[in-house]
């Protein structure tokens, strides 16, 4: 009988050994040799100082100390471990030893120290604002960096660690002040190298085969620049491109063409109405309240369901309702009668609502805002401006701000960690994104308390007070979240990893086994010790199958041993 069973057992063992290396949570589809992802506009040379809106593509080239996982929580990335001392004011970061720049040089503590000092010396509107709580950065050893903090800054692991890209010191050191970046294509440590950039036409990325988290699954990514959405749609249908961002203005009904999928995960990016509180008529709180009362956010967003991926009204303020920091409840109050009375009796001057002419979401939002205000009796008109003209009236190009109201974006960073509230509404002398000139001693005091909080719970209470204060003083009216999605052809590539708050255009989508990784999570909750245990590229089923087969074989041999009756 044993002789009859042995061939079957041998076939089972051979089949188990021949199984491919299956990774849990990973689609068995073979990745393509090339993926084509279109974008609507040129975004410069994609260094941290030259990109405009293409952070996702810039982050394919550069890495950060931590990086957010699918749940939106920061995890160790370039960092191997992050520890705090008992005071919570000294943070030690130990770097991975296996990271190299694209030119082959090792990434060390010197690069991290240089980056953080450089961004203080050369202010960047997004990154420098995140460094206010860092007193100094020092090299302790070749792979160890010490951050000394002014305050506990419990959100440090998210901002700046998960957002500020590390620069190669040997290329950026000594950069003249009249230069924004070194000459040539960018050199980073990320999973892709930018190997070709044709201004106004296209980008090409090639996989970094020496990437410390494994060779990316897609060897090459081509990024054509296609400005018209009808052209984007046509090229998707004709299979000339494989994926593209899609804007969804409020009220738009989306179709799902055959062979395409729409990845419209929760987006923390949003839209707000920003007041110029330094000029007429909105230096008066009564004028700002009149505008706010006239706006029915459900009608403006045309989607009151709060469904993932939809255009969600910002009833709870500037933090997305599905952010862990959204605890203030409903803050916006629509009162059409009060608005009509204010516009009739308060002598509110005529004003203009500015919106970018190349942004369908904010342009349609502006139209809806103007219609609502006119119905309340306001003398208002919409002004469509080019991006450069909008920057000028906002005072971003050296000239004084000359706008009345502007339809602008809500940064996703605000919903990841409320420390970014200070960058958006803090004292204008230290908050580069405060375009409206809002000044509030009360807000600045609360921001300092948030940065000094000892626990996440204590910080959460302070954040609620910040959100309620902003709802009372109204430097802006948050309108809605969402308005963007990502369309792709699953037949071309279907290993996307959705990141809560930003979507699927993320470096994790091109790294093997990322969907299954859950270890090593960093929470921006308070002092902690964090170690990266996410090096494994997935969970292999092969050893388990082989183990079962071997056990079965041993059991058969024992059952059929000589002398057993």
C-alpha cells in the first residue's frame, strides 16, 4: 500500500514546491513593463523646491523619514526607529543602513541634518511651516539624528517626518540663493528616477532597482501632459493612457465607462472661501458672517451623503469629517434670513470672488457661491483668474494682497494632523499659507497649547477649541471636501494601494507587498518608541503548504510502518 501511495505523495510535494511565491493581499496579475499616467499640466522638474501640485510624483523620486500607510498613519520609512526621551522633547531617529541616492552614494544622518537646516534657511511655503517646533537638529552618529524640540509636538511623526523630503547634501550644499534647485534632473533616494523631462510635454520615470524596499513592480512610468479632460477621456477609451486624475465639480454625475474604474477614496483635500480680513469689506466680522450665513453647503456640494469619494460638505469646519481629529460637531450655520438682513442693513460694499480659471472644481464652486450670495442680496461677481494672476492678487508674488474673497484649496495636511492649522491660520509673519492676513491672539495661544499637549486626548480638546474659534472668527468658510478622483484601466494595472486622505497615486502602489503590511505603525498621538518591522515583502504561503505536505508524508509513513496492525 505504501508503494501505491508514494507516487501520489511525491506529486503533491512536487506541486507544492512548484507553486509561485504567492503574496497575501497582492493581485496575481503580472505587472506591465510600462504604465502611462497622464497629468493635466507641467509641474516643473519635480524637486522639493520646483514642484507645484505634483507632490505624488515628486515623492516617487524622494523619500521622507516616515510615510503614511493605507489607514493614513505614518510608518517608519527612511527611519528604522524613532524614540523619545522621558521629557518628550528629544527625539532620536535611527536611519536604515541600506539606503542609497540614485547616484550610488549612501544616505546618512548628514543628509537629514542638512535638509532640515536648509529648509529653515531657505523658506518653503509648505515644508518650512512644519518646522516651528524644532529647536535644533544634530548628527549623533553616521545613521543617528537627534531632534531637540521647543514643544512636545506630538504630531512630529506625521509633520514634518512624513512630508518633508530628504535632500542629498552633496548636491544641494552650496546652492546659490538665486537657484531653486541643482542643475539637471533630480537625484533622490526614492523608488523611481526621473530620467526624462520635456517641458510642457511629458515625464519619464525608471525604476530604482537598488531601492531599499525592493525593486518597484513597474519598470517604467510615462507621464504625458494632457491639459484637456475631453482629450484625457478619449485617450483612456482608446487605451493610449492607463490612468489619469479626474476632476469632479460639485453636482457632476459620473459615468463609469466600460473597462475603466474610478478610484474615489476619501480625499482630505478640500475647498474653502478665504476672506481678505485686512481690507474692505471683510475686515468687519459682520460682513464675513453675512457671507457664511448665505451659504447652504449641501447645495454647494450637491452631495450631502458624506459617502467616500463624493463631494462632502464641510459642515464640521476645515478638518475632513472622517479625520480622527473631526470632533467639533456641526459648526456651519446656514441662515438665509439673517444673511438677507445683514446685506440689506449693514452697508456691505460690493465685492469680487476670485477663482482659478484652470480649476473646474473651484470655478464651479465659485459660481454656486456667487449665485447663493446674490440671492441673499449681495453685490458680488465672480472673477476668473489665471494661476499666476491669482497668486498676484493673493500677495504671493511680493505685491500687497488685493483680493476680496478667493476660492482656494484646503490642504490635506490639516486633516492628517492639526499642527498644519497653524501654517494656514497662524500669525502671518510665521505662517506662509495665511493669505488672508488673519491675526488672532486666541488662535495662536491655542496652537501653542496643541503643540505642547502631553497626550493625544489633551490635544484633541484643544483642537476642538481651535476649530470652534475659526468658526466664530471666520477667516474662511470651509465649503467641501473631495472633487477629485483617479480613473484607471484595471486590465493595464490593478495593484493600487489606496491611502486614506490622498488616494491611490502613491509610491506604495508600485512596491510589492505593501497592501499586506500592517506592522511598525507610528501614530501621531504622543511620545512613543517606534521600530520599523515592515521589511518583509509579503506573507509567503509556500512554506506553510510544504509543511503540511511533509507532515502528511510523515503521518502516512508512521501509519504504514512495519509491524503495525
